C-alpha cells in the first residue's frame, strides 16, 4: 500500500494520523505541533486531496526529513490537513505552539493533546 493510501485509510478509520508522505515514517516519540500556516480543511477527504497536499508541500516533507510530517485529524466532521513538526521536548513544543496561536500540542508517547497555555 502506498503512503497516501495509508494516510487516507488511517484518517477514515481512526480520525487522523501523522506520517511523512515522502519517507513513510510514523513518529513514535516527541511532541507534534503545527505552525498553522498550511492548514487545509476538507469536508470529505479523498485520496486526491491528500496527494495534492503532499505534492504542494513536498519540499518541506523532503528537505527536513523526519522532523516534518503530514498530520490529519477530524474537527466537527471536517478533516484537517496540516504540516506537523516534531520537537523533542514538551516546553519547546508548547512555546512554538503559543507563538503560532495553536490550541494544542500532541504528545506522541502518551497519545494525548496538551493544551497550549495550560
């Protein structure tokens, strides 16, 4: 199965995922946060939507290797696509999130969101 199909399947089955669409890497440690600059909301996500998003941001996914991922999640029935950055420590992730007006940071190890500013 190709990576785009893997992202689509995980998004539909589990409500979201985080994968580097170039390498296929799935992060297992650290904290994920977005800058919010590249978020795209899609009412009914398709293979073509994910493929186009990955192609549009290919330079970011390729150039920064394992620190940059394509993140998907459901919010009020709409799928969000965004570039997620993996940071090693919680404080850096929360600071980055606050500077970029993010609501939360995702703790990969615990599988939970941490509210920014909490």
